[in-house]
C-alpha cells in the first residue's frame, strides 16, 4: 500500500494541529499529575479542534483520519500529556473502528458516528472488571431482557473498573453477558447514555501512572435501557474474528501513545546530555561512550517499535489481517512497541541519572506513565501465548490449554 499525496498532506495537517495541542497540554501536565486532577480544559480544546472526531469521515463532520493518521497523532499528543492521550484514545479507537464498520453500510453506526462528530460526544467505558481483569470475553456484568411499557429492553447490573475520562463520558460502552433472542448466551455490547438512571461513577482513581486519566469505577445498578442500546453481539469467550477490527484500532493506537511517552523521555534525556557538563570535563556528558550507547539503544528501539506499529496499521488499511490467525500479528504490534517504550524510558533514565527522580523534572513522570503499556489487553503473558501458539500452529482455543 503506497501513500498518496493527499494522504501525506492530510497527515501533515493533522500533525500540525496535534503539535499545537500537545505543546499547550505539556505546560499543565505536571500540575495535573501532582494533583491527580482531570484536565477538563484539555478535553475542551480537543473538542474545539475536532480532534475527538479525528477518525470520522469529513462528510460526517470528522477530520477524516485513518488508522495511520491516528497512530502518528497519538504518538505526538502523548509527548505533551500522556494521560490526556491515553484517555482520549479510549474514545478514538472505539469510534475509529465504528466508523470503519460504518463503511460496511451499517446505518446505525453511520448515524451514531455522524452524531458523535457533530455533537462532540465522548464514548468510553466499560470492558474491564475487577472480577475478569482484561479477559473481556467473560463479563460478569449482566444484561437481562426486560420489557417496560411495551418497549423491549434490558436491565443492566454490574461494576466496571478503569473507566478513563469518567467525568466527561456522554455514552458508556458497556460489555455484558446476556442472551440473544433464542435464549443463547452471548456477549452484548451496549451504548448507554450518561443520564440513564442507575449509572454512577465512584471515584477510585489514585495511581502511580497516568494519574490525570480519571479512570474511575462505573457502577451499573438496575439501569434499564431500550433494546436499541444493544449495538453488538458475539459469542462468549476469547477474542473471535470480529475482534480483529477492534484490536487493530486498539493495539496500534494505544501502542502509539506509549511510544509517544518514550519519545518524550528520549527528548528530555538528550537535552540533558547536551547541556550537563561535570566540572572535571571539557565537554558535556553526550561525549561519554556510555551515554552514546544508551542513545543508540534508544534509537534502535524507537525505530523498530514505530515500524511494527505503522506496518500493522498499513496492512490493516490495505485490507489484510482479517483472519482469525492474524490476531497474533495484530497483537504483536502492541507487544513489541509497549515493551520497547519501557526499555527506552529506562535507557533515558540511565542518561539523566539521579536528577531524573526529582519531581521538578518530567523524567520521573515519563518513567511512571510508560509502565502500564504492557498491562492493556492483550497483556504480555496472553500476547506471548497467542503469538507462540500461532507460530507453532496451535489454535488459541486448543484444549487442554497447556501440556
Ligand atoms: C491507565 C489505564 C487506563 C485504562 N482505561 C480503560 C478504559 O477506559 N476502559 C476499560 O475497559 N479498561 C481500561 N483499562 C484497563 C486495561 O485496559 C486492562 O483491561 C486492565 O489493566 C487489565 O486488568 P488487570 O491488570 O487486572 O489484568 P488481568 O487481565 O487480571 O491480568 C493480571 C495478570 O494475570 C495474567 N492473566 C490474566 N488473564 C490471563 C489469561 N487468560 N491467561 C494468561 N494470563 C492471564 C496477566 O497477564 C497479568 O499478568 C485501563 C488501564 C490502565 C492502566
């Protein structure tokens, strides 16, 4: 798949917009991190710039970006404020995959995507639970069929954790265990408006990393929704082939956020190395071999990580990676890039040395913020099992699982 001049122009335009936002957010990132506060003003700015509609087609009111644009922009945004980039990513990957499914002539998706863009609505939520962690195919949140005043609907009950952007979500995407019309057990994905009675946010977020994401708990207590809220169903269990679209958007974009954190750490460390000169020496520490070897490892990791993300996104856009067996390739992008990002930040800390742990420098924030990358689905353990089994020709669902 080759890049056209129109795509290059669009990416350049989107990156310029993102750079302006990121540079502004960087001025407040430390304050929000210290105070564990949610940067409402950043999200106002993202909406104002229509960044929240980046992957929605222009004819529906979005910025018309594709998955490669999203990756490039999210990498840049995270250099300014990783928390804002990660939080908005939960919305962007969801509407990106929705907009793509919409291109497959899904009228509800098209209506929803257009409204999201025009109203600047935010979608987020509602996959992770304390009971299941990242095993999203086994939700304990229940949706039970229940009609009200002759209207078909569902009663929802459960509790979700890690609900990024909780203070400003307009629609919660809530993953449930439910039944289809024939009474068979299925996973049901609901889109639930914030004002629905029974929806409540419990403020639990006080963490070491990504502190300004306000990823609180979402409590769903007898929340009744009409049947139209059910926007998707699939078989219970691990990711099926329908997950390729969601995982392509999620893995490539979330990996780009953590890559952006690594780039931020790299830039700070190089600036430090070029200006720090111990009195014993005539030149700054950038002239020391150890620092140069750190820099070499950083560059190699960054180039490799970016290449695997962009190659995966390019293949997806070119119509590839649609088979069940391709999940291993999709997940590999996140596995390679988030782990590389951790190593890059460690190397950058090695260059800066002890001053890197001071609160007054952003280095310690990069060091903390990069850590959760491997924890997002699929985690390192699950990704390695999937990739290893795929390499050896063993289906993920093979029983017994080991031995
Ligand atoms: C900053 C941040 C923001 C987030 N925002 C959101 C959000 O907006 N919405 C949302 O839904 N989620 C969100 N998440 C949740 C995240 O994407 C994961 O779902 C969550 O971190 C997984 O929880 P856990 O670590 O308890 O994982 P678990 O899946 O319980 O994993 C714990 C350990 O057990 C291992 N393990 C678990 N299951 C298996 C298995 N089947 N096979 C082998 N090993 C296994 C894992 O590898 C890991 O070592 C966010 C997370 C973070 C850190």
